[in-house]
């Protein structure tokens, strides 16, 4: 994580309190810190638990459909 300073990440506790596993919480926190619009995953449980975050958790197929609809 040389590019992203860890003190700016919303690490484990708040995300784990939503039922997100520690390693997934780190990935989501990095995506949020990089100001990503989307977090793409095949993990339905993780998608459901990421609702209400600043980025949108979405599966790859839905992401493609959403991007195609925008064009």
C-alpha cells in the first residue's frame, strides 16, 4: 500500500461491524480511499453488506449492463 496512506483508510472495525470480513473490509476500504465509483465482486453477500457506502458494490455482469445503459 505504498500509494495509499493507511491512516486515511476506513479499516476493519466499521466495515466489520456491518458483517464484512477483515480481508474484504481492507479491499473495500482501499477502493473507497481511491475514490472508486464501483467495487466489482462476485460475492453476493459482500455486495449486500456494502449497501450505503460511497461506492457501489456490484457483480461483473450487472456492471457491464449498467455501463452499456449509460452509453
